[in-house]
């Protein structure tokens, strides 16, 4: 019977295809057994990543010690939530927001045109406490987007987040507010 098959391919005709894997947006779908149907033309950010690990590499020595498959995955994929949150200058994300606001230089072209609003950034905080991979998720103006990336990229070191007592990478979605004020 077709139900007894291992790793079935599905029907040869139809409008949907098997979608396997996950993304930064939906990390829970990375299980080997996870499958969904999807239109082949869908190129959204919720699909397209599949973790592959060579057989036998889960016990390879790294820095003189054996590592588990779980540790390898933790190194590759940043956490969205951790047991012990990262901290910035003795505070959290609010303290970082204050630091960003203090260090922003409102671009003159945006002032002249009355442009204000919120730039949404994503970035990774490394296990060493450094910000990397700063990207604009939702921008409002090229000059404001560029300034938000500039300031966040120059952040002083953070105290990293921890999971099971180990410093780990943490993924952030972070708003940068630009307001002309009265």
C-alpha cells in the first residue's frame, strides 16, 4: 500500500508539490518528517531552507571535544528565544533602543522631505556579543534605512544570551524610530 512507503514522492500530476524544510520565519518545519503542499510558483520567505548533515559528522571532534547533532544545529541556526536573554549595557532591548536613538543622525534629505517612521531591522547577536548580519526587513526611505543599519551595526558588545548555560546566537527583529518631533 502507498501508506507503507518510506519517503513517498506523492502524485505525478496536480497543482501542488511537496514542500519540505523550513526557514528563519518557520523554524519548526525543519523536521525530516515535515511535509506540506505548496504551489510551485510560491517563492515566499516561509520556505526554502533544509538542514543537511553528513552522516557521521554529528560526533566529529570540534575544538578537541565531541559535539552532538543538537549542538551543531544550535551553532548554525540562531535562537529566537533563549533561557537567559542577552543584555546591553546592563539592560535589555530598551537600553539598546536608547543607545540607538542617541547615536542616530537624522539624514538631512529625510528632514527636508518630512519623512519619518519606523525602520524594521533584523540582526544576529553572536555568542561573542557582536551584532552581525544587519538587514532591513521593512524600510521607509533609503536614507533612513541606511542610517538605521549604520548605527545598529556599530553597536558596542552585548552580554550574549544563553541556552543550557552556553552562550548562543540570538536573532532579533528590531524597530528603529525616526521622528521629526515638533
